[in-house]
C-alpha cells in the first residue's frame, strides 16, 4: 500500500485533531450589496491572505469579452500589496475606486504589461471599477481582513443547480478523492445511450490536485471544455485512445465542464475543489477531515504509537502496586524446615550499584508531555500545509 505525502499529512493531522480537540471556523462570504450581480466571472471571494503581494489581471476573459478583473474579488491581510497587471486585451482599462476610495490608476490604457499597485493598510471592503467598461460588469473588490486562509470549500452536498439533469451515469453522489495527489477521469465511458460519459462524472479533490482526463477511444471524438468561464479547454475533439488532458486545481470552487460535441446527450462533469464543509456554501461551519481507508489505517497507527507508552506505564504502575510482599526469612524457614548451613567459599565482596526505584508517575508524566508536544507539532504542520498552503515536506 502506497501512501502519498498529502494522504500522510491528512492522516496525521486527523490523528492529532482526534487527540487534541479543536475547531476552525470558515470565513463567511462578505456582503457586497449586489455589487457583483452583473459580473459574469464572479464565483466567490478568493482568499489570498498570508501573501505579501497579490496580482490581479486587468482585461481578463469575462462579461462577453475581455472586460473583467481576475480574480474579481480577493481577501488579503492588512499591509498586502495588490498589483493590477494589464493583459493588453479588451481595449483600454483603468482601476478606479467606486465612490470615495484610494484607488486611481489614471486614464484608461491598453498596453500589455502596464501595472498599477496599492498597499492596503486598513481593514474594509474596497470596491473598484474600470470606468470605460463599468456598465459591462468590469468590477472588482479587495477585502482586507486579518487572519489566515480558512477551509472555504463547497458544502458536503454541492448544489449543481440542475447541471446533471439528464446525465444517466450521475447517481447523485460526488466521488470523494480528497487526499489524492492525482485523480483520473475516463473520457468516453459508458453512459447516456453510448460511450458518451465522463467517469466519474462528479469528483471532489483537494486544492493542488492534478486531475487527468484519459480517452477510452470509444464514442467518437470528445473534448473537455469548461461550462461558461473556466480554466478547462482540451482543444478540438479527438477520438484516439490514450489521449490525456490534465489540469491542477488550486482554488476552492465547483468547476463544471462538458464535451462540446455531446453536451446535448448528457456528457457533462464537475470537479469540486475543497471541503467538504458541513452546512451550506458560504456559511459558518467547522472543518471536516476526510480520510480514505489507508488514511484511517495510518491515523490509527499514529494514535497507537502515541498511546501505547501511556498504556504500558499504567500497566506497570498497577503491577508495581499489586506486587505481593517478599517473604521473610522466618516464613521461608516455616515453609521448608531448617536449612542446612554450609560454609560459603571466600569471595570478593560484591559492590551493589544503587539505582532509583522505578517511578511510574514520573515516567507517565514524561511520556504524556512528549505526546502533547508531538500532537501540537502535527496540528501546527496541518495548519501550515493545508491552510497556509506552504509545503513543509518535500
């Protein structure tokens, strides 16, 4: 059985969480007051806290052209520098605060590589627009809050909003592959009255997971293209068996996609990144540590390694307390009668090396201290690896 780095960290973090109880609250979605109602590429606030510098594209794909900021909404820490970088697409753009605010890049420009930056020191929600294209939905917001990124994944039962209606091989379940470094999806699997399906059609993964679509060679030409704005585009449909297309998902969210030639037949899929959280999307909730069979086995091994010394110390202490007293000389004489006395040969006197009595209480306390220390280290590693997105193991 091979356990990958992400599985190992998930399992050990789960074991530490079981040994040292603790919860983390998800950050709720800010109330923008309908600001993003007409912004086509807005699907939630991207948490960039913990980064010194955050970049936003100006003239990204969206709003029926290159009239979008990407990401349109970010959450950063106070003191973070936000840099807007022009793509050179969608004519001339600028970055100007909506109402009173600190942002003003000046006149609209179109040159690729143009940059404008601002360092946000105070907490708040800073809305801004591209003045020439505000009416098209070219809007953005920077949310300044303290803290570190939270586990803002989709809920345990994602709402696909009818996307899978008519997809014959979708049974209402999202296959949980969280903890896997890579996940494979078959293209041209059996379904929808032929080889016109993705298998599995819906899968949940951890941020940073590489998803690979592999063609079966059945059902004529297929491709993988995001439904609406999204990162997936394998290009023109192909039919060759063994063709592959890969994408690594870094941000939380629900990514829907289709096979464009067979979308009408029901050849659709979705990748859910993050979670699962209990409750509805964007609400308050606790973390839910999800582990596969190998993960639970590893977690059990870690817990056994932690608790076995404590159990041994408790057994030894009990045996120490219940040990019968050593029989005295008179008891031995009564039990076995007089013992003949023989003159012992002359020997060098033995030197007894003294030692402390076994102290079960002190030993148990020392072992408990090491257990708590190791558990706290694993909790720290979990928060750095999964919440801070900083790798501490190769």
